[in-house]
C-alpha cells in the first residue's frame, strides 16, 4: 500500500522559506516511497472560522475540499513559521475549520491516527521552535501522532539559494530525514487511515 503524505506550509507568502523547507522534507518522504501532495493555499481561500456562520451556512466549499484532501492522506508534513511566539493565523484557522465534523463524519476525522512531521524556519536563531511547541500540543490533542523528531532551523534568509534549494547539504539531510521518518512510521502505523 502506498503511503500518502500531504505537505503544507503555515505560510502563503510568495517565496516562503517554510514552503521551501517542507518541499525538502517531502523529498525525504518520497525517497521512502511515499506519494506526496503539496498543498497550495491559493486553492483553499478559507474564511475566518465563525461558529455562527457554520451554524447558519454550513461549511464553505473550500473547507469541504480541504477536509477531503486531509482525510485522503495518511499523514502530514508541516513547516510552520512562528508569528509572535506561536503558529500563524492561516494555519490555526485551517486547523480549526478542519476539526469541525461535517454531517455523518466521525469526530476529528482529519486528525485521528494521522502521523505528522514538523519543521520550521525563521530569520531568528531559534528557528520557530516555540511555535512548534504550540502546534505539537494542538495536533496531539486532536488525535494525531506527531513524531518526536522535529526540525526548527534559524537564519532562514541564508538557507536557500536563488533556485530555492537548501545551500547546506547537512541541513538538507536533516529536513529530508523528518520526511523520511514520517513515511517510515506510517509504513508500520497500525491505525493508519484511510
């Protein structure tokens, strides 16, 4: 059975360092035989989560499509920039929408039994590690298994060349190892869904 992993960035900025970083991790997962889908936020314009809106109007089409995409994958690779010591509003909003059950859907269907690898980069020296702590806590609470290894790397402006490739082979290997480890855990994950 082919392992399917959704790779996404917590940023939609053009040229996002975290978007580049998650692609490096995805290459590591692909080398382990995983089928990779890279999420493009331009395809999922999510409104700010509002329970009154959900009650009155149901789920927006973009939310339903995002939830279907998440449910169709066994695990995720997430590279999450840190905003003011936590995760980005974009990522938190998507997590909140996807946590809401649609009619006939099991609770936390987008998260339960998923295996997730985390990475981050930022211009500072700590690489977004505080944001990863918050993200790990949220995803674990929602029923996902977040692999113990994670990769926060600082000085993001120096990481990539003009083509978007990582300059340092050692740092590239670490990013790839997060993807490879996520795929390897999924191969042996007893509760793998779908």
